[in-house]
């Protein structure tokens, strides 16, 4: 009798916990490619900025939300190196989406991975100082990654992307 009661309670818990998924709409997977779709991209030369961009890749993929739905995103990521000969606090990058004849149709900025905290609203609004952000320095010769996401619904139509280093510090 105790085993039967325990099994009943276990089954009841599984049913209750599974109810939100049972009533959720099935995932619409018809528009999601089997593999990420590459987007052509380029780099603006970094002469004199003390940074070497090693690699970059842009691809359409999907972001799955907690509700079970997905949203197409463009993920741009890559790797850079501090070639300045001194420690850098950050590398600020600009990500540009290009239309016909390489006209910029949308742009935004980001930082190397160790300095991503600098996208915080209070820092960008000038309410926090750089010294308050606890950013790990990029030592001379060290490498770091970078990444940036564009949500498809937030950007106009474009054909390629371009990355440029805005500043280093």
C-alpha cells in the first residue's frame, strides 16, 4: 500500500510539473535551419590601434526563450590579440550591418569578452567610472574573444557585416 501511494504521488508530481509544457504550443521548427547560416563579413584594418583581429564569424542562428519559442539572431564572434606592448583595459568594437554598396544600415558597439561589463547602462550613461567596473585587463600579447548579437526583429535588411576597432584603452 505504501509503495502504491508513493507511486501515485510521484505520478501526480510529474503530471503537475509537466502541465505547462502540455498546454504550450509546439515549437515551430520549420523556419530554423539544420545548421547555423553563415553571413559574409569583413574587418577594417587596425593599424596603429594596438590590436590584431585574428578571426571573426557571423551566422544566423536561433535564441530559444523560456516560453519555448525561438527568435532568429545574428551572432558575430571572433578572437583578438593585444599587440600594443602594454596592458589594455578594453577593446571597443563597432559592429556594422551593411546594405547595398557597403552602406551602413545599422551599427552598435561592444567590447572584448573581459570588458563586456562596460555595456552596463550606468557605465555608458556616465554614472559609473571605469575604475568601478572591475574589468580584467588584457595583458600585452594576450588574446581574448569578442561576441555580439543582433536580434532579427531589431535590424533592417542587410547583406553583410563589418567589424572595426573604435578605441583601446
